[in-house]
C-alpha cells in the first residue's frame, strides 16, 4: 500500500509510481530499449524472446454468468502470454470491467496493486498458478481495459464492491482471492464487508488501512517523492539489494506482455483513495469478523509496506496464517514465484 506523499505523479515528463514500473525502468534493468505498451484499442505485439513455458489448459465456461461478457477485439496475446486469452469486458457497478480468464481448477481471482494493470502480473507467476486454478485477472476501475465513473470518487471500499460485483457477474462460486499491495487492501475489504463471497483470501504486501498501519521510513518516502529518482531506485523498492537476479528476471518478464499504464486522472483518483484508506477504520474494525481462512504473506525486507503490518493482520484475523518470505521485498511473489505458487496451491487445500 502507498500512503499520502508516497507517490510521484510526474517526473522528467513521465509518470512513475512506486511499485508500478514504467517500461523504461524495467527495460533499463533488463538491458533493453524502452518499449511502451499499446493502448487498449491496439493489438499487442508478439514478444521477441519468450522463455519456454507450459501453457495451462483452456478454462471452462463460468457457471451461470449473470451477464454476457464481450470480447475486446485485438487483445489476444501472442508468444509467452498467449495462454492468458483475450480481454473480455462485463458490466459491473456502473462501469465495464476488463478481465482475462485462463487455467483449470478451483477459481482464483487476482487483484492487482496501486495504479497497475493486470498486465503487470508476470508470465511465470500466472503460468504456475494456472496449473492449479482457473485464474481471473482484471483491471481496477480507470486502468487498462476497465472504465471509470468520474461522478464518484474512487475508494478502496468502492473497488471492493467492484471486485465482489465481478465475482457475481461471472457466476464464480466462492472463489479464493489473491490481492497484492493495494489489491491486498481490496481483498481484505471484500472479505470484511462481503461475507460469503469468498472461500479463502491471500493478502500479499498489503494492510487494512487506518492509523494502525505501519508507515514506511522517512528515507523511503523521500525516494518516493524525489523527482530525480532513477528507474533503478524504483526497482529497489520492489527488490532488496541481495535480489539482483530476481530483479533482472522481473524486468525480462515485464517485457513479455504489452503493459497498460494508468493515466494522470486515475493516478490522482487512486492517490486520493489511498489517502482516505489511511484514515479509514471500516476494514480494520471488521477484521475480527472475517471467518474464512486467510493467508497473510509479506517479504521480510519490504520497504514499501513494512512487514509489521502482516503481523498486525494475523493478530486481528481469527483464521489467519502468516508466512514471511525471508530476504524478499515488496515484490516477494515475483522474487520467489515458485515458492509462492506452491504456498498458495497448498493453502487452497
């Protein structure tokens, strides 16, 4: 989670958000030329150097969907990301949510973090999860292939309503939800405010908001607000100094799928949502009422969302299990994707 003052909307003519890496940042880390992703209306290009992966089984049709989704033309990926299928859109909560669905098994809904698109999920992470689950990934409102309603402010509870509404619209029956960073906030709010919607919850690098949340250090906040911070410094927010190979691998994975970026209006609106969530007590106060099993994960070296937040969540949620990833940062699920996939699949039972 990012709190007030922990983001920089503009710097040297480009938008950069901590935890959301623009193409030039990861391209620099990968030793490649910068290549911004296409707009949602364009056709994704085939990646030039795809690692070998085992495509998951195509997903079955959702049981009794409440509405009929529509396929967005030109969104079928090629190369390493082809298994993700095309983007579909479905009307939910006054907007149209864009999502991809793939894999086979029990349903797993994945909620991405602050101002990120579902394109940020790496191919290797999704490939591993799709061997165990039918996976649904989607864009939060105002990002990528999901529309927005400017007549109402974006809030974390509103995005939780969107998530619960998507689950119902697709006819998913008590799926497990996995949320990363702000997606963890959204997942906790869904579990707290919508009992019966989820069967299990995995929250990674997130917290429940409120003044109880442990903030990053002043030094980290200074980096996040520094208009002269380098792309490498932002990658360092995801990966600790000891994780050089993981950082390189993430950068290479990032370039396999065309990336969508949040525009300035959405950045401002999500920033306001995070500001409000830092003072919002609704999710925190409801944590003891969560009855589903919850897996809380965090990197021990996470400088964006300090690991003390994970301990607080375990203490507040009756059926919570805590698993800390030693030596990992905010990008722990990317840094150690194999272990993370194994942990999540075991948690599903």
